[in-house]
């Protein structure tokens, strides 16, 4: 009898979905760069198959080949995995590309995309008793506040309130940048390397009225430029897809925070034109951005360790002077 899905199983399923989405993104590149989509599609299925064997209690050789999973699973569980013929085509195309340098056609790449999602949709209910569409990549998000806002936004999307759902996505993305661009910790004044200067006070206003005071107008202009540059540099330093951010920013509303903790945005008649596809693409952008930015977690951990050591030093500090090359002992 198969065991129940664990949180780690769900993360691995979400990772398969992420790899599949990466394949879709690669498939939109100019040919032959789009060929890398096949590698991501193949990795997505292989990750799924590895989890399938483990979930069903099927012990397999660590060197098992891609296509052997179907036979091993059937022999030991009597479960017939779907999609063997279509996955054979995917595997052959991947071998042809990776080992023989034969670039797949655009039609082959698109066919592979369809075959992979069909495989997932057919196999997930058979193996895990779930619909693959219910696998949520938010389970891969490591920043708790961002993950919470993404889940809350989804509740609004589920009832068709895409205005509120998009506002939630905007807040999640803002929280992501705040997470990496603030102080190392609440007890430390040190900023992270991704801060790029102190954050401007929320209600900062230059003295004077811009229409009457030329200096105030210049300050306002420079302030706006500095804010936008700071945010752009922060995003690119974290590996976030900035052109994709432009599309995201065009769809989500500006959300304003207030001293009392409220967040508000202006809902307009244009919000009625927002679609489930708009929401899904923006949600995927936020999730992918968190996964890219998570590479900086190690840096934050190192800074936190150093900050803790500075607060509780094990002994007195000793100032040393650089003397050039070390002398042999």
C-alpha cells in the first residue's frame, strides 16, 4: 500500500512542475537556443519518475535509465505508467540533441511540451491520487512572508476577484525585495549587499512645493530616479528577469501601505479585463523570482552569523597589520 504524500514529496512534485515551466520558457527562445527546452522537459519527467519509484516502494538501480522506470514499476507494483510511447520520443530527441548534436525542430519542441504535460496529467492521479494541476510551486518558496501572501492572493483568484489577487501578488513581490534589501536582522544596523543604500522613509517629502520651488522639483526628480534605479539594480543583482518584471508591473496595481498596517489600491473598471491567465503568469513570475533570489540566502546566513559573533564576541578584538607574504616557519 502506497504511503501518503509528505511535505517533501509535494516539494519534489512542485520541482517537476518548475522544471516543466522552465522548459516552456526556454521553448520561446530563438532556435536553436529553444532546444534547451527538451533538457528541462526531460529533467522534469525524470524527477517525477524518481519520486514515483520511491513513493511506491520500488527499489531501482541507482544507474537506472530513463525508459526502464516503466518496466520496473509494472514488475513490482502491477501499476502501468502511462505515456511510455510519447516519453520514448522525448528521450530519443534528448539523446539526439545531447549526444549527437542534432537540434530538434520547433515542431518537435512543441510536441514534447504537450506530451510532457499530458504525461503528468495522466500519471499523477494513477501514482499519487492527485491532479497535477493542484501541485503548487509556492511550496518551493523559502521566504515565509512571501509564501503566505501568495497563498492569500490565491484565495481571491479562486473566487474570481483578480483585482485583489493581483494586489496580493504585488505585495508578495514587494516583500521579496524587502526581505533581501533590508537589514541583516532586526538587531543589526548592517544592511545586506542587496540594499544599495538606505531605504527612503515612507512619507518623506522635500521641503517646498515643486511648482513654486525649482530646487524642490529637482529633488523630487532625483528622488524618483534614485528609487527606480535602486529597485532595478536590486532585482538584477538577485537574478530576477527584469524584462518579465516590466510585464508584471503593467498588470498589477500600485499598493500603498499605511501606518496603521493597512494596504490599499485603486480598483478601476480596467480590472474587469484581468483574466485567469494574467494572474497565473504574474504568480509564476513572483514564484520564479523567489527561487532565483533564494541563491542569496547563503549570503544572508553568513552575514547573520557574523552579526551574532559581533554581538557576542568570544574574546577581545586584536588589530593586525598587513606585512606582505608570510615568512616560512
